[in-house]
C-alpha cells in the first residue's frame, strides 16, 4: 500500500482525487472503487447520447481556450450519423 502524505494547499479543492488526502486512503483501484470511483462512468454508460449532451450543457462546462466556449454547445455541432465534426 502506498500512502499519500502530502497535505493539500488550503485553497486547493481536489475534485477527481477528493479522497486522496484522507487517512488510510490508498491509490489502488480497489480503494478508488470502494470510495465511489466509476459511479459516474456507470451512470453515463446507461444514458443516451442526447441525455449526456444535455447533462454537459446543463453543467455549463467550458472549453479551456481563450473564449471559454460551452462544451455542450460544441458537442452539439457533431452530426451523430457521421461521428465526426462538421
């Protein structure tokens, strides 16, 4: 078992690794799954492409480019039948 000993910065808010600094947390896959890992992936696999697109739009997720373009809007430009951008 590998222990993570670093403590987060007071202004740091880990999202993906929110449990990594908790005592006894180990970075192995079993611990990750025991703490709810992959639950959102399971949810996404049960959703239709339209439901995923609507969830991304509702999240207001933005691109990392200078314009911060909404990711859900960008994804909506892709023709489903072509499976590639226009």
